[in-house]
């Protein structure tokens, strides 16, 4: 195991990080156990990091940084130790530091595919799990919803295999030396979204699907056409009104177009019954935007416009959205779910809030339209948005600390290119608007609205007390906490 002193670490957007007193690169489970014991003995804090994709400081360590990049292998899964009714499922076990990209490629070779994923794939499995990464699909789970079992290294170096009460493992056949099986609903549904506060995740068992194929279409509309279909939920169904569309995403320009409306692109993912016979056009996304999106010059160009000629941004956003229209793309599921490793996408950051959609609740529309007005108001001050706003939709989650716990949600995403003038000021205004309309912030994005606001956290997370019982059991001395969890007063209920 490598341990380096005072090595600099920053997250992908270079916003959070610094010099780490101990930068550790473990190679196996034993190394993780040793590090946890060492940190506790020295009364120091320890934190695991993956790819550093979270835009917030949720993953930033204070003393011991544990880089999981060498903990990235697929692990055998003993089917004989599983309960009979789980043996026919497509279950896969992987170490937590494997990236989603690498994991997807390995699954492809097995003829398997994730059910859902975020728009990029440079996160590690542990990072995607710990902050509640989601994709889009009103009946599709976020990342925690695919996890069936996990191994956690926690207080005193204990290694726990954590599952729900009706978990996949047969307790009478469990035989993993040094690993204790715990099948408990409160423990599991707390641990699958723990913000790193319960210990270091070593491995995960995920339920996969047989490889499937998706068709992605992108159509251009005005907001006035899309809004009523969001309000009555017809946007999520085919024209027959009963057949659900697997995934829907909306991108919208916050600035008015020439029709005094807002240009939207509606992205739809439909499941294909057979492997597609694709034309060259169907086999690729818009090749010009794909190539440009991967070059640093794209990010630099947008940033230059924002600084030198910001009044051109509304038109630039409109042209950018319209360039995506009338395009079809067919491929394997994970390749379509992957929205692109565009350079801009890792040179921008955002806040993202979840809104309850149950009972016809349309708070997300109210919040979005109020942000349109705020963008119009800020335009008079020469303050501009540098990316379209996004809407994604996710099924309810069983994870206690998930923004979509117990409810289907709409997520509003508000990205900005780094270097946008007054970026944080505008983002704070958007956060206030979304929070006012009962939006719940995504843990991995810029999230300052909940700082020192335990009453709000209690309001939006009805299982917080149960989650904090686990916190107090596994992290009583706050070995696994950091400034982020301290600021939110997690563990202080």
C-alpha cells in the first residue's frame, strides 16, 4: 500500500480539495482495515474518494485520504451462498473503486447492462452510490436502487456484509472469512446512501439486466407545448396514452426565443425489441457536437463569450439546443444512457434539486418558471446562464437519505460553465427559488441551502432518525465525518 505525505488532491472541477496529510492508495480489503484502525488509533479522520466527480465537498477528506483507484476488480460471487430465489438473478459483485465506464465495458462482455446511470461514467461505483447518482426514467431506479449487498469497512476495522432483512445471502451458508453478515433493513437502507459517513465501501453486489438496446430521439419544442404535457404527465407516454416511454429528459433555454417562448429539446429513450440494424446516422450522435464537446476549446469558447460578449449567450444556447433536434441514436443501453464525456461537462458545476411528483404535484414547474424570470431579471444586470437547464425524472428510492425516498421526483439541473461571471451568486438565487418550492438538493452537487438547517433536513428526510441511529453506531467518534457532514450537523439529531 502506498502512503504519500502532503500530496495535493482536488475534485474534478478544482473547487474543493487541498494538500492531504496522508494520501493512501490501498490495494485490497486488508489495507482498508489497516487504514481505518490506524486512523481511529490516532483519533484522525479518514475518508475514501473515487474520481472526485462530486461538485460539493461531500468527499473531501481532512487527514487520511483513501484513493480507491486500485480497488477496482470484479469479484466472484458464490451463488451457492445465496438464497434459492436469488440464484437466477443477474447479480454481479465488484470492488467499489471501479469506474462506471470500466464496469460497463466488463458487463458488456458478459452480455449484461445497468438498469440506469447518470449522464457520464467517470464516477466510481462507491461514489455514485454514496451521493445518490441518478439518471432519468420515471420508472427507473437511481443508483442505490440497483444495489443488493455491500461490504463496508467500518468502526474498529469491522468488515460487514450489509443486506436488507430479506437479503440475497443465506445466513446458514455465508462463509466469508473476516466478514460478518448483517441483514437489517435500517442498516442497509441507511448504508446505501451514507455520504461516506459510515466507513469505506469495499465491494457492491448489483442486480443487472440482460443486454438491451435503446433508441434515443431528440425533438425540438416550445416550452408552452411541453409544459401541459408535464403537468398531466402525458409526456411520459406514447401517443396511445398508456404505453410508458422508458426515459424522458428535457433541456430548456431559460431565455425567451423569437416567439417569446423558451426553446426545449425533449430527449426520449425507447426500448428496442431487437438488436437494431442501424444506418451510419443512427449509430452515432450528432458527430459535430460530439467532437467539439470533447475538446477544451468548446469550454474556453463558451467562457470567453460569457466574459467578453455575454449578451450573445441567450442566442448561443438557443442555437445549441436547436442543433440537437431531429436526431435519432440507437445503441446498447449503457451507451445511450451515457450522455457524453464532453469537456464542458467536467468544466462546469451546478445545483440540482428533486421535486415530489406524487398526487399531480407540479412544484418543479413553478420553480423552473420562476428561475426563467430570475434569468430575465439577471440579464438586465448582464449576468447570464451559460448552459441550458435540465429536467430529469426518477423513480422512488428505498434509500433513507435519498431525495427521492418514497416518491417519484423531477430533478431540475442548473449547470454553469466554470468562469461564468457571478456564477455562485446566480446559483445561490436559483437554490433559494428551488428550496422555496419544496425542492430537495442533490448531495453531490453544489448544496449550501441545508447548512446548519437541521429542521429542513428532518422535514425532507422522514427516515433521518433511523439513518442517524446507524451513524451513531458506526461513526460515534466521527472518524468518517468531514466538514460537509459537520456543516449539515449530521449525527446531531
